[in-house]
């Protein structure tokens, strides 16, 4: 039976659910990129290299022992698992997710596809929080909340950010499935429906996830 209740709420966020969600988000981004590289209708074959391999610099192990990992440099490398996640690791992971998503959507817009509105619809319109990492680099849009070094709080703003990221994955995969140039039409089925298995409720009581 499908899960109909939110796993993560503005007033209910435990570390195990959060770690599982972060694993699902990052593994979905990696999976989308690998699928784009293999898709016969997509000209560029550098999505995984440019989006995941060049940017993601950390290790996430979920509660089932699944691992997503990549090493770029010692500085900024983080480790997240069900029994340990520092605020610094959380902030760096969040920043890198934003960085990967912006890079992915920008590359889609410059590729020779039917649509050229991926960044506008899936990044700019949806990732409405600002994130500044330990190096002082900033990404994000809008003024919903600004996460900075020293503590990724308050919890309701963090949960809203997770909601927006999951919403962006769903929106992106739906747009890819509908893009006339992209050959495959199962991006949403594989990398949203089958992989993002935590349901997130935001502060407006909207729910996204599976």
C-alpha cells in the first residue's frame, strides 16, 4: 500500500528520514544525469561529468546501507549517515544540491532540445531559499530564508527547502518526459516516483514525494 502520510513535516523532522531523503535527492540527480548521457535524443553526453562528478563532494549512506559518494577535493568534503550529520555537512550538502540543480538545468537549456526553460521552471521558480556555504559562495533564489554557516535553522524553513527540492525533481522529470527531443519518457517514473520515497509536507500543508 502506498504511503499517504508525510514522513517529514515542518514540526517533525528526524535525522533518519532526513538522511534518507538527502540520499534519494542526490541519487536521483545522479540517475537523471546518467540517463541523459545515454538518451539517444539528447546531444550532449556530459551531464554526469559536469553535474555530479565535478560538483558533488561528499558521502551519504542511508538507513538501508545504500551509498552515494564522490570525491572532488578535501576542502568541503562531507560525510552523512543515519548516526551522524553535522550542521556543516548539512549546509554543504544543501549548497551542492543547489549547485548541481542549477548546473543541470543550465546545461539542458543550452543543449539542442525542444524546451529551453529548464532553469527558469525547475531552478529559478522553485528553489526559493538562499544558501551560503563555508567558503562564502551563495546560490538560490528569492527571499524565503537564507541558510548560512553556523546553523541550518529554523526547522520549518529547512523542511520547506526540502519540499522545494523534491518538487523541482518532479517538475524536471515531468518536463523531460514531455520534451519532444528527448527519446526516453520514463524519467519521472524512474527518478522521481521510484526513487524519492519520502513524502515532505511544507509549511503551507502541501505534500510532495512518494
